[in-house]
């Protein structure tokens, strides 16, 4: 009992450290505040101002493949440390990037790779300490740090940009972020060799956990379910990122919110976090894909209505629904991969799935920026988002566990009990 208690304490320490790291990385989601400043102060176009965010998201996502495999082999601590240093350096160097190209290289590429290294070293090790019946909850807690970050990051970015300017803001936040991530990285570890997770009862997600629990990435790529999940992540994330990357500008153009321009961004972050926490726990009982179906359908309705949110109250309502539904993606996708393919190779398996987020990070924000520059509004962006979400909801409704993942036999269940 004492050993079990110690293991649980160690596991929760990993969860806390991973959440803290993600809380710093999530400053990425305050980019709409930075983008608005780049348009107003440095006279960039909307598309140029969205480009560093999009490239950073893409680099973050594609780095997850290699970072996930790296942390599977050597452990998450070193990977998180390296990522923290790269992230901080990329943000710091952005202070001297006065053109879109240089900002793409500094914030987009360098900081984006750092985010990918760190993010790959947070959720997978945390999940390895807990049973299937709690994977949704644990993933929800860890990734909630990313969503919650904009609550502090949006007003912080806005205050510092107003008081110190864009360049000094990048310097301060680059140094501070690197120091904090390096400290937290010392606590992020995998369970020791031979560690066995204590069994516990659970809902559909727990009961559908695979008997052949450790499929590698070659086996995973031979299943159609992986590609269904990939498309679902692409469609859902693209729709959400269209709004996230332009939230401050949408608030200004559509509802006249100026002085408190960070408020929609902060509220989006709060509901993004709530969506991560609630959906993770709900999916442990209802099932991952069933929860995704509900979230995608609700988000589609919200996107069809978004062009009509022309008062501050209605716009804030729409932003909150966007954050709530968008947040469901991030605990449900790693939990689904763990349920379908096991946790031993979770780093690289989830990294491959997360490439969809990289594509979404480029497609969503840049498409919305181009549409705004050409048409003068975001209306067509909302319609495109809604259609993508309906397709995602359909895929989620028909997705089933791979046939390779069979129910544990009675003997295995008895032994686990």
C-alpha cells in the first residue's frame, strides 16, 4: 500500500510538472494579441501577422514525431529541457525580427520546434503512471495548461507591448519561459522499468483498452482508424485555430471590442481549458469518439452562427463555445491513441497523429487571414469551418477501435482484478 501511494504521488508530480510546462508553452495561444500589434504598429498585413503563428504550430506538430520517439527512448526529462531552451531562444530572438521572414524563422521555426519537444514530453509520461479508466482525466489536466495559458498570457502580452513595445516583450518572455521550463523539466519522468499500473474499473474507454497494448507505429499506420483520427484532428483543429489566431481582430472588427481586446482571447482560453478538463473525464465514461462527435457537432452549429455575433455579448458567447469545443481535441486524441494502440510507443504514435495539427495550424489561420484580406470579413471562414466540423463529426460517429485491439480474455481480467 505504501509503495502504491508513493507511485501515485510520483505520478501526480509528473502531471503537475507537465501541466506547468504546458502553461508556459500555451502563450502561443495569445498570438492574436501579438498579431494585432504587428498589424497596427509594424504595419504588417493580416496574412503576414498570422504566418509566424501558423509556422510555429506546424513545426511544433511535426517535431512531435521525432521528439515522441526520442522521449520514448531516452525519457522525457532531457527532451523537455532541450525544448525549453529552444523555445526561450526562439521567443527572445523574435525581438530582433522586424520582417515576416525573420519572425517565421525565430518564432515560427525555432520556438515551434521547442514547443514540440516540450509538448511531446508532458502528456505521454503522465499517462503511463495511470490506468486506462483515468487516462482521459489525466490527459485533460495536463493539456489544460496549454488552454489556460492565454488567460494570463493575453493580458500580459497586451500590457507589455503597450508599456515596453513588441521587441522588449519578446525578450522578457523568452528568458522567463526558458528558465521556468528548465526547472519543471527535472520533474517529468517515465515510470521505472517493470512498473505495473494498478487496475481500476471504468467506462467504455477503459473496457475497450487493447489486449495487444503495444502496437508500434508501423502496425498503427496499417489500420484505417489512425487515418480517421488524423482527419478528425485536422478538421477540428483547423476550425478552432481560424478563430484563435484572429480572435482579437474579430472582436474589434465584428463587435467593436477595442480597449478590452484581450478579453475574448482570455475567455476563449478559459473555456478551452474547461473543454479539456470536462471532455477528458466525460470520455472515460462515455467513450472518446462519442464525446468527439458531440463536440464537433456543437462547434459546427456555432460556426454557422458566428457571422451573426455582432454585439460584444454574442461574440463572447461564440468565443466561449469555440474554446469549449476546440479544447476537447487535446485530451481525447492522445487518450484514443493510448486506448487503440497502447502506451509503450505512445510518444511516437501520438506524434504521428499530431502532424494533423501542424497542417491545421497552417491551413486554418492563413486561410482566415487571406479571406479577411480579400473579402473584408471572416464570414466565409466560418462557413468553411462549419462544413469541416460536420465532416469530422461524421467520422467520429463511425470510428471504431481497430480489430487488432481485442477484448481482454477472462483470465487476463481476473488477473488484473
